[in-house]
């Protein structure tokens, strides 16, 4: 099972109307969706998206008896199109997103997300996609690999990791997650290995984000939510690292902006009104109890905003 992070904090933050239309952008194991669906009346409905077909199969099974729940294999980057096809543009009551990987994905060695388990260097969330992380580590040049690790992993030792990946694959392929992990561990001086944190964490994160275009998808989602939600509709998102959280926070600030005219102008000419009210002045983080029970929740941050115009 995937243990949901900030289950009630997210659902309480977004749920306002039992008759409403809700969208869960990242169905995963379905716990946030289940909590939402329990609260719906017969008139309410829930659309669940996931770009991972395994997750979609599990979700279809879990919600097979729920008439008002619809499950779609799709990236949340395509949410606008889905909403338009359903004729619910501007009528949605709540949208939730819980970014990152699920435990199902992490624990499946074949998926290649885990640096602890031997598997192919795959890391695709959507396995109908051709491009995988093994294409990056086996065919990109050193500078391209360096740029990915520094940009999406913020890894200090990106240069030496990229150099060693390219050196390793001379005359052979770099095939498995454990080979990659070993190269990374050898590229970071021992004194910089942190207790309890694998040296591979940031590099694996970087490859995963790059292969799945995760940040671009989040940007697209954030740029769509305003037209999808009705007035008083809410959007809530849980991020697991600063790159994701920065996009959510920046979009919220942009959406909540009032007049942007230079202060020296005698009157407003932009006529701008805030589209959203930010409901979480500071990001909500999991309780100490939750982090103790589920250490994977420790980096989670929840932000919620309400459409007001
Ligand atoms: C952290 S899990 C969600 C867990 C879920 N909230 C629960 O209660 O079980 C993230 C899920 O989002 C999916 N995902 C990641 N990027 C996606 C995208 N761009 N579009 C749709 N689903 C995505 C992953 O496949 C994964 O199943």
C-alpha cells in the first residue's frame, strides 16, 4: 500500500461541497481520492487522473463500485482538454495534486525508481512513453548529463558524477540502477555522504524529473487551474522538493496579485484583480507524528488557494 501524505489536510483544504465536481490529478493508490469520494453526495463527482497504467488499473479496481468516480489514464498536463471534453470548464469545485512517486512505483524494482533495488534504469511514470532514464545515462554527453543533475537534483557533485557515468560506459552499457548507484557513491567523497541519506538521492531525483518532464507538467497544470475552477473552487497541491514547491508558490503569488501598475502612476491602468486567495500563508507540513510513522512524508509541503475572481 501507498501511505497517503497529509490525507485530511489536503482533502479538508479543498473539499467544500458534497454536490461538487472534483479532480484528483495524481490518483496513485487512491487514498486521497477515496477520502474525497466518501464525502460526495449522489450529485457530486470525482475524476481521477494518473499517467501510470499500473496505477490506473489499481484505481479502476478500487473504485469499481463507485458510479460517480471516473478514472482516466492521462497526464495532468492534459487536464484542460479533459475538462473541455467533459463540458465542465469553469465548473470544477476542487482540484488536488500529490506530486512525486507512489510506494507502488518505488517498491517495484522493474520501474527503476529505487536506488536500493536492482532494476533497469527506466524511471518512466508512463510506460507507454519510449524515452527512459537509460537513454540519458547511455547516450547523452557528459555536459548534458551534468546539466540535468545540477538543474533537477541540485547536486553539488554533478560534474564528477557525469564524468564517471561517461567513463563507465566506455565500451559497455550502463544497465542497472545498482551500477548507477555505485558510480554515484564513488563520485562523492565519503566525508560528504550524509547519515541516513543515500548519495544517489539527488541524482535519481534529477533523472526522474527530467525523463517524466515533471516540472513542465506542473507548470502546465498550474497555468490551467484558474480557467477550470469555478468561483470559490479550490486547488491544493502537495510537493516533495523545493523545485516543485517553488512552482506552486510562484504561481499562487502570481494568481493572487493585485494591481501591478508602477506606484508612481496616479491611477490604476492595468485593472488587474486577484484571481486567487492563498489559504495557506505558509506551506502546511506533516505533523511530527505523521513523519514518525511515515518518514517519506518528511519533505512534504501543502499549499491551498481559492479562486475568487
Ligand atoms: C505520490 S503518488 C499519489 C498518491 C495518492 N495521492 C494516494 O493517495 O495514493 C503520485 C502519483 O502521481 C502520478 N503522476 C506523476 N506525474 C503525473 C502526471 N504528470 N500526470 C498524472 N499523474 C502523474 C504517479 O504515477 C503516481 O501514481
